[in-house]
C-alpha cells in the first residue's frame, strides 16, 4: 500500500535508503545534504540502522567501505566539496569495488548558495568511473536511491546519487511504499578475508579492465531504464538532466510540437544506445544543464563517434551560461537565442510580472551575518582590539585567516576579520604559509570546533613540527552550527544521541606540542582581549580555545536595552559590532535594541558612555 | 489548476514553517505540490524566500518571473525584492513591520520602509498591508507573524483551500506548547481582516475550480 507524504528531497532519499535495506549510514554535515542522515538517524532505532556523524567525509566514506566490505548496505552523505575530502579513498575504491552495497549521496550547489565551489559531481563520476544518478524531484530522489542500492549490489561498485540544492532542499508530495519506515531485514554476512580487499599495483592493474567493462555494461543497462525517456517528436532535440529537465518542460509549454526532449536520470555512464536512437531523429540539439557541460561533451563525443549530422547548442558555443543556477526564465532566454540562430519564427514567452527587476527602487543590502549574541562576534572583536594594541606597541600588523563555518561571516562589515578563507581546515595551514612569506606580520587563524576535528589537527601538527609562528583561535560553540547544529567529537554525544567520550580541544592542541594553550569563556570581552594579546605575543605556535554558546540552540534569560537618557548617539555600538539586534531607526540618532537580542552583553561592554544595560528577563 | 505562492522574509521569521504548512494544506486539498526554500548561510539574518507551487502536475520548484499568484511578504523590503515574481494583477499580503539590516556597509542604500510600502501600494492595487508582527505580539509572541499572515491569506480567500485545512495542519505541525498562541494569531488575523473594507472579499477569491 503506497502513501503520499510531503518530503524534502533529502528525507525522500533517507526513506528510499531505509526501504532498500541500508544498515550503516555515515556522513559529515554539509548544506544541502545534511537532512538525509538526520532523517535516517530519527528512524535508526526503530529500523535497526547504525548512523554516525563522522569526523570528516574521508573518514565517513572509509567507515562505510568497511561496512560494505562485510556485505552490509551502506550510505555516505556529504556535500560536493565533501567529496573532494573523500576523493582519496573513493578513487581507489572504484578498483576494489564493494560487496553489499555502497551509495554516496553527494549534493551539488549551483549558484552557489552555501558553498565555496560550483563543481559538478557528474563530472567527478566520469573522472572516477563511478555511476551517477541525477534525480529531478523528491519523488525521483526516492526512487533513484533504491535503484542506486540495487545497482551497487549487482555490479559491486560504489554508486553516486547526485542531487542539487533544488532537489535536496525542495519539498514535494512523494508516493512512498509504506506509511512508515519498517525495520531493515537485511543481514550482513561479515568480513571474509580475501586478497581482493588489499589494493596493490598488481591488483589495480588486474581490476582496471573490469572497471572499464562495468562502465560499458552500465551504459547498456541505463539505456533501457525508464528514467531516461524521450517525449515529443519535434525537429529540434533537447537533452537535459536533473531539475533542468523540469525547467525545459515548463519553458517550452505551448511549443511542444517544435521539440523532442530526451530526459536523462542516469547520467553516468552515459546511456549511449538510448541517446543514439534519440539523436538519429534530429538535426539540431539543445543541451540544457547546470554547472559543467557534461551531457554536452557526451553528446558531442557520440555524434562524432557515430558521424551524425547534428549541430549542438549549449555552453561550449555560448548559448547557455557556463555558471550559476538555471531557472525557467534562463532556459527560455537561451532556447530563444537558439531559435533565432536557427531562423525559426517561434519564440518562447515569459510571463508578465507585476514589475520588472530593473524597475525596483534601491533596496537595502541584507547580507547574511552572525546572529545576535553570537560568541564569534566577541572573539573577532577581541582580536581586532588585540591586533590594534599589538600594532600600537610594536608596529606589527596582523593577518587573519578564516575557515569554513558560521564564523566565515566574520568577513562581513563592520568586523572585516577574515582575510583568507579557502576550504575546511585550510586557515591554519595558510597562516603557516603566510608566516614563511610575511615573517614580520603576526598570523592568526580562526577555526570552529567541528572544523578543528574535521581537518584542523594535521595543520596544527604541521605548524608545531615546522615551527610556524601562528596563533590558533578555536571558536568552540559546542556544535556544528552552520549546517543546523549537529554534534561533533567534542560534544560527547553521537548522531544517534548516545553518550560518547568528549574530546577536549585544548588537550589535543597541547598534545600536538603547542606550548601556549589557554581556554577562555567569551562572556568577558576584556578577558578575551587579554588572552588574545598574550597568545599573539607568544613566540612560537600558540592557541586559545574560546568557549561560548551557540544562540541557535541555547535559551538566553536576559536581554539588553539602551538608556536613551545616557546614550549620546555616538553610534559606536552600531558601527563597531554589526549586531543584528541593534539598529538605528531612519532619521534618528539613538539606536534601539530589538527583540532578537539574546543578552550576550557585548554592546554594553563597548558602549563608551555606559548607556547599555541588562533590562529584563525574557519570557 | 496552478497556483504559485511566494513567501519572502528575513532569516529567522519562519518562512520555512509557513511554506511547509501551505504545502501540507495543498496536499490535504488533493493537489500536487513542490516547494523551494532558502536553507543554509542566508538563514543568518539574510534575505530568504520560499516558493510554493500548487497544481495538478509537478513542475520545477522555482516559480518563474511574473508567475506567482500570491506574494506573502513578512517584511516590506523583502516583499519589494520579490515583486518581479508576482504576475500582473497578482495578490500581495505584506507585513508592515520592518527589519532593518544588521549593518549598513558604506554605499548601500538607506532603508526607508514607508517609501517601500507606498511603492508596493502604487504597484499592487488592493494589497493587504497590516502590522502582522504587532498582531502576533498581541496574541502572545511576535514570532507568530508568519502564521498570522497565513490566517489573513486564508481569511480573504486568497488560497486554493479553506482555512479549516490550514488549521488542521497547524494542529499537526506546530508543537503543542506553541500551538495555542499560533492559533490565536491565526484567528486574530482572520478577524482583523473582516474589519477591513469589504472590497477584499469576493473579487480576490481564488477560484479553486479552475
């Protein structure tokens, strides 16, 4: 008996995995992939599934590999940049293969909305010889997840389920097989010793032909699957995958007779046979896809191989944008460009808006910012003060390296405290490199607690080993905040809510050989400035662990207000802190504190006239 | 039948919850639905929006420009920002309570909510503008402004389903300890708009039989 449920794409994937009999689920949080593992964890107890937030994506994949070697069905979840971290084991794993099943959910982020790259996991699949499925809706995500497990088990290869933000974070009505997830019945035979599990140059040489042959077999299989379908019989062909296929469907509404649309759900290995029969019926081909010209390259290759007289219109000849997120309007504009080039009279039309974008009045810039009361603001402000004093006392400048997390927002005006940011854990190592080339400048590296465990530790060890004179500032708010507050190794709680040993960051740093290690609470700005300055003046690697609370998961009992009698209207609090709770009403000179105040008291500590006071206890 | 709703606001205002409630209500009413939400970095006080597409068939989750039938704006500037998504003659419900940006980087435009509200009124005749934050605060918490706005939308017949359906969703979606205050905010908005001139009724009704 099937049932319709409103599911987010990531939830649909979790339910699909449970239905497929997944036994072990690992991952590292990353937008837009996070909710998949969270959903599995919610049902883990009922269904008998093991789930964990691992310390990083490489560890997550390797853990899942161990489970799959033993015959279990495993799922690993991550965002696209997480795949870069996991790519080392994955590239080798393709030669070894798996028993049981191993599916990787990798969420791409065209735009990007919440990522540092616009990379395309379909291209990664091509590079690594890993099959890639590319759903367009939560319903397809649910179905393709189950297919991914079947394929992985049958062909003994890892399979990537690749989504984009508009699939993972879209909600839709999904027809699921059962009203609620049932206990997983699959059993796991356990690990059997065999030389196939130990990679070695000779084994790789033996396995490589097998791996290439699997690609051929999969391409054959994919050509017969209903997820790759042709509709229409117009003279202009369109090929699309993922959400782009839905944009196409909506864009060509009313002009369907002009086009034949080939929609691909299993993108790699390219379903050549199905594509060939589609291409044979057309002379002009439009390729609609976000990110890399993956389908375009596959089509070009196939057309060349089969000597077909088909002209292609895509990214490579400038008809479609090479970057950014697509939508129906982008697709309409681009297809119209092609129609015009082809000398066609028809044009797809846009809807008439209430107003065009160009007619809007100037609007306030509303950049994302640290929450009201965020401990990171106190730490950034403290280092700003400490660096000012250092410069005054010794003429030494400071470079601040940032990292990935909420605290990347320390780059925003007016804090301006992030001079570099690259990828998870990079801040500490970059600071080391900056020290080699800017020895007269003080190097400070900020890193969050979860990021520290993810990939910060090797960089700390490197700084100590090679003697990089850097100051490490760990922003320990006791959660993985940016992705929605997942636990991490420093908390003492696992993804399943079980207690575990909480790993103390200061002890780790000390055991790496850092001689100056201090821990300070972020309640007192003065205390933070003092310790920051002391750490910056220390010769050799130094570290401070700043401990505070994430306002996203803690309740504050108080809030602050500005006494309009004593406020001089200097605006210092507004200009220095950028706290979203403090604002200056238009035309006024005295700021106000809004309801979102969570009572950190940083503003009261910086107010030159002592006009900000704790006011009342929150309801 | 096709009915596209866009909810716009600032991170933390409850755009995602409002969107989920509408989507669940649409499903209860027997429609297909898809939504696209802003999740992630922008939730930290940034501009957020949610696209809710209701109809007889599944489409991509993003509403094309000029196709939204209804724009629910939890904040004046965010409502104006998303106006290009509204179709000509589409309906607007806007919360007059403004949220100034956290910081004003040099060169960024001055925020004048009153001017933006007049702009909206000039470009969308018949828009429904109220201080829903105040209305929610009177009901018990300013945080329920999102649910109050759903009450206004349902009360004026701007949605392709009844207010009873949303109330049923409210029961299952909002945790018990917040339920009463949200219900009060919802009903408060329904009552409030009854007092506003009658022109909202009738002509703005959605014909759900389309």
